[in-house]
C-alpha cells in the first residue's frame, strides 16, 4: 500500500438511497407547489413566469445533436369559477386532482393576495403529512392506470 493510502482511514460504507415512499411523494408535491407559488408571485408583480428545461435537438442536415434551453409549459392549479367569480385552487399529483376532504377537491379564494397565502398553507400541510392518505390514494390510482396500459 502506498504512503498516501496508509494515512487514510478506510471503512466499508453503504450509501442509503432508500427514501420512504410517502416522503418521496411529499417532496414531489412540495416541489410542484413551490412552482405554483412562484407563478402566483410573478402574476402579482405583473410578470410572466417561465421555467426552463434542456431539450436535445438533432440537425437534419448534419445529423449533429445539441442541447438547447427551451421554455417549459407550466399550468396553473387554479382557475376562476364563472358562477361565483372566485378563484378555486386544486392540488394535482401527476395529472390527477387530489381530494382535500371527502367530496371536496378545491379551496375557494377571493383574491390573488389570498391565493399565495392558501398555496403556502397547502404546502405546509403537505410537508406536515396532513394529506398523506389522499396522496397515497391518488398515487395508487395513477399506478393502476399504468398497469392497465401494459
């Protein structure tokens, strides 16, 4: 053994990459909520929110591929109800709406200022585990749809 390795303390270590499935789902939903909060903040300042992603493009003439940064389309999780003229905020896991309570899938908001407060409270609830059962049920539904495709 060389002198460089002789001075090092060598151990057998195993990296733990396993994260609890419910914690993984919470983190995933939390990241999406961060984007929704950023969209709401940009809208309140009168700006447009853009999220970037890298896309691989192949030149048809030379056949050479290159990475190009393009805008990613981001949908808002809220809409204005035409009857009540109030904003309804929904949570999505994948492309499925999460039920917040039995038979209730949205939070009614009266103004755009209140929208950011509601999104922050939803984010806090997700991180605290308040919606774990609802997220799990939605996740099972989405997995079942993928199994039916195969």
